[in-house]
């Protein structure tokens, strides 16, 4: 079985990722993958290039965006991945476009503590499902969400509390826990320990969990370029919470992602079927 990469940033994520959609699609083909998402930060500017590249490469294309979210008090809830549903006559894509627009509208009248495009949780909740409960958007709650940062800091009680806050807003059918393991230092959001804690939270709350690689470049040799981008961006936003650079955030083949899955499961003593 191939591995579907559902969290992938391209060069359209300025000062964050580097590879064009066409390069990512070609890398996916070379590694025997059949599905790839494009989830650029704060927008969908690369959507057309992604769809065309996937069509030419005979890949299944998924569209989404990585967005910051805040609550009704203006308190940041971190960043999440929002994926559009498919096969619904464009309803999912329309909801994704509205979500991105809502995030950018925030910058015009930003609440206290919001320094970037950010969508209110209440608005994301409205867009996530149709009036009859069909899923339009799937939210991946991962390591740079408020739940993920609490889990990486071993504040599991706080992580549970925050996860239940999300569940009071986003319908359970639209909420998925994202597990990311970049072999980073313990105490960071992309460490093995943090990843296995996120899997444990998903199991405890009866939520689906999905493994991603939070891809920022097509091949490992591009990691140095991303390190430079991180340094530039850090001077602009010192309070930014990012995954630690480890040269692991590349478009890995299914065999390596299966190894990561087993590592996370074994490290937390989860049932082997969790992989």
C-alpha cells in the first residue's frame, strides 16, 4: 500500500518551504506514491499548479492549507492543517477558500495576540460541515496546535483539556489528530515522545489519528535551504512555534513512513495494530 502525504508545503509557503508543486509531484512518482496533498501556509496559491502536476503525473491530488486558529477571546490555538473534502461538486474546495479568506480578514482587525492570518474557531466550525452534517473540511490537529505544544511539553492534562475544547467546536467526524515524528530532540513538537503522546491522546478520546511528515521539501538535500528560511523568518516573528529542523521533513517513500509509524507505536507501547 502506498502512503498518502496529507501535509505538504511547497515554495508557495514563503520563507518556510522550498520545492515547487511540480517537483513534489515528480518526487512522489519516483517514490511510488499515488496520493499527495498541497497544504501551503495561509493560502492556496499553488493549487492550480498542484492539480495540473498531479494530473500529468497520474497522482490523486488533495487540497488544503495550514492555518492559524484563535478562540472567541482572541487567544491563539496554534496552527492546524485544513483539508478540503472531494467528490462533493466543489463544496469542500469552496469551504477551504472561505476558510483562507476568513483567516486573512483577521489581519485587518486582529484581536489581541494575533499577529498573522488566523481564522476564528467558530468560523472554522461553521465551515467544517454542511447543514446536514456532511464533512466539507477535515482538520488535522498536529504538533503546532495548542494540543501539540502541550503534549510536547509533557503537559498531558492540559493537552486533554485543549483537545476537548476543539471537540466542543469541530465535529468529531471532521477532527483528526496528526502525528508527526522528525526524530527531533525530546521536548520538541516533532520528537518521538511527542508523537507517541499525540497518538495516545487520539486513542484515549476515540479520535482518528493520521501520520504525516509535515513535508517542507522534496528531497533531504534541500534541508539546508529550509534552515536558512527558518533563520530569516525567526527574525520576523520570534514567538513563532516551529518544528525543529532535523532534515527529516522531506517527501519520504511509503517504506520509510511505515518505519516511522512502527517507531511511534513501539515507543509508546501502543497496540501493534495502531501503526
